[in-house]
């Protein structure tokens, strides 16, 4: 078994967006079976107590001091959520990042804006599909005698997973067409239906990578603090880069004994 072509994801993407989304074609079903089969080698476990970061634009005040937004607003609702790359509208998903800088950059702030950043801790062992691939330039198609020739199954698999990684990492504006997220949402739901707790994917806006957990209660807020965007600038092919400074006080969620968590 193997992917039919180095263009398998491209064909899947075109089919989902423009041909058939809910009643899938035979080619789409074959593609998804191969995605699931090869994803087994990309399984990663995250232990309970692992730290991740989530950001939102805005801040709060407490006795005249700047603090992060309230805990209730730092986690998405389990239902009624807006759509994202790993979830359709109405189904909650907890998006976080492995680096604080990346979490802040992912909300696309502007110079002088205030961003609240929460630290979350996982509450149980999680099994995710790591979709990230090495950052290298994609090779062009192989040619033989002037005609395209498919590479080996191993090379086809590498090309396809690089395309999947790019699709999840691609930034979308809210004004983009409805359905642009559909291909990645279907892949995410494939993992969800087969026992995965989430997906990890590359960020184009910062170091580390992003993670989307299908259960919004799989991680709990530990602390939150406000930051101010001091600079945003273009950095070539990497797009926008940002600099931040802490702008207020952090708050911590109380532990079971009523004392601040350490």
C-alpha cells in the first residue's frame, strides 16, 4: 500500500473543496486510509502535566493593575466554537502552542496591542498525531524522457506529508472562503475517530509548533499574564515577526487547598 501520487493531497484538497465533501469519492476514501495507516508512525505521547500556551488579544484590570483576561475567556466553549483548521463550526477544539512567543504571534496582533497569554497543563496522558515535517524545499516532479514519473512509495509518502503539514500551517484570514478549512478538518476528524487526542502541526509565525486538542478539557489553565506588542516586522519568507514585553501581573489558578499553585 502507498499513496497513489506525490499529488495525492492536492487532488484530495481539490475534490473536497470543489467536487464532493460529505459523500466522498473512492479516491478520497483511499487517500484517507493511507493517511491513517502512515500516521501510525507519527504517533506521539504527551504526559500529564505538560505545559502549552494559548493567547487572546485583550487584557483585564484588577485594582488598577493590568492582568490577563479571565480564565473563562481563555478556553473555547465545548460547543458553539467558531471553525478552525482542526474543527468545524460548533465543535470545540483547544488550540495551543509549545512556545509562548508562537502562541502570541498566532493571534496576529498589531503594534501596541495587548495580548493575554495563558499557560495550560495537560491533565492526562494524550496521544496525538505529529504532522510536522522537516523544513526543506519541496523537490519538483521527476522527469524521464520528458514525461512525469512518480517516485518511490517512500518519496511519495514524504511529499504527501509535507503537503499536509503545509496545509495545517497555512494562515487563513477570517475573510477567506468558507470551506478553505474543510480538507484539514476532515483529516483531523479522521484522527479523532481513530483514538487520537489531537494533532501537532508547524507554525509559520514562530518557533516550536502548534497543537490542537479535540477535548477542550484535556488541559487546564494554570496561569495567565498580559503582554504588549512592541514591534511587528516582516522577516522575508517567514512572514510577520513580533516582539513582546510583559505589561502587567500574572494570576494563578488556586490549587485544591486554596493556595496559589506553584
